[in-house]
C-alpha cells in the first residue's frame, strides 16, 4: 500500500522516465511527420491547452489580494528576471572552458530565464506556513503576464544568435498559443467560477499529462537523430551544478530577506526563498518547443530543465521541516512583543 501511495504521489516524475524510455524504444511514433503529427498536435493544441488550463485554474481574487505587497514582488521579480540569468551567464563563461556538453550548458541558460512555477513554489510555501498569497501572485502573475516576452528575448539573445531566427513567426505563435488561451481561460473562469470551486477539476494533472506528451515527442526527435549523443559525465556534472545553484541561491535570498531593515516578515521570507529560486517546467517546456522548433538539439537544451524540476521539489521538501521550525521560532518572539 505504501508503494502505491508513493507511486501515485510521484507519478509525474515516473512518467517523465517512462516517456523518455518509450521514445528511445520507438522514436518513429512521435517524430515530426510521424503518426502523432507533433508539429500540429503538440506545437499548437497541446501548448494551447496547457495555458488555457492555467488561465482557467488561476484565482484572480487571490492575485489581487496579494497585489499591494510591492516590495516583496520587486525583490522576487528582480532576482528572477535579472540576477538569476546574469549569475548563470557568468557561471557559464567559466563552465564553457570545461568538457561539459555545450548544449546542456545552453540548456542551463534557458533554465535561468524561466519564470517560477505556480505549483511547487506555492505548495512548499503553504507547507511551511509562509505567505501563500504572495507566492501565488509572484508565480502566476509574473509567469503569465510579464515573463513570456522577457523569456523569449533572453532565449533568442543567448541561443538564437548563431542562426536566423524568425522573430515575427515566433511572436505570433507565442501570442496565439500562450496569451490568447490564457485570456480565454480567465474569461471562462468568470462564467464557471462556482462550478469550478464546487467540483475542483484536476487542473495540475491535466497540464502534467499534456506535458508528458510534449516531452515524449521532443525525445522522439532526438532518438531518431543518429548524430546526437548524451555524455553521461556531462549529465552528472549538470545535476551537481543544478543542486549547487539551487542551494546557494536559496541561502542568498534567505540572507537578503532576513537582514535587519529588510522589512520582510518570516512568512514573506519563505515565499521569497521558494519563488526566487524555483523554475517552471510547465511553462518552460512549451516555451522551448516554440522558440527552438526545428533545432535538432532541442531535447539536450531541455534536459537541464527536466533535471531542475524534480531537484527543486526534492530539495524544497527536504528543507521544509528546517524552514518551518525557523519560522516558528521567529514568530514566537514577535507574538510575545504584541
């Protein structure tokens, strides 16, 4: 029984492994022009469904309630939008001198440009008892309404410089498959709010299932190309680098948000630590699929993001008891003062 519960809880991570293995065994099914027709079904319908689903599940009232905490939002957004990509860019200048696969390193740069996830950052903030509304605001609002244009520009600057990039077609596809479905989802939510709150549809599970399809077709393309090989040493190095980045950035945001005069409460600090360091796989993979459509190394660029997602959940889950006890100890003195 314990094993079944565990499998049910970690089904998405297990699913990633299974779809990659399936792609390895039978890549012809999900390649461009194959039976699944991913150039149409994935590039347009699957990506649109994920963002429509996000718009439908997004509680607008929760975002507006968190809107006024401007200093916290500025801290998270500037760390995620500016500091994170710049720090990783500088790190990659050093790592470029090593033997690590260049496409995996480029994938690390794309990870640094991703917005925070709506799911894991909020779930972990809630588990600790942090400022959940602020976490929702920064994850959702930042991801959907601000970040995608910035993300596109950074990806094109970092990875598109070596080839001619069709800016207009990428922007129009982003608009049609990201912005339009998102707005439609929010409009539909306005009409269906009572039904959605009563029935609580499994939005997360739907997005995750669609995401597995995208990952599957991406790796089908890779495994059908005989020129692409994944170096195990490079892969191990990237895993270690990702854990190091996450841990050091969590410590850095914690140190900044708890220093005297910062003006942040312990609950705010929890939201800051998770939102500033987590990156969205749900948004990231479809974005990469749009921006790097036709790249033969797309799956290698995707690998660091596929590693980053379970790594942030694992590290966050391990640290939850420690952060919770820290927050409890900090809140007790404040309670006595009142």
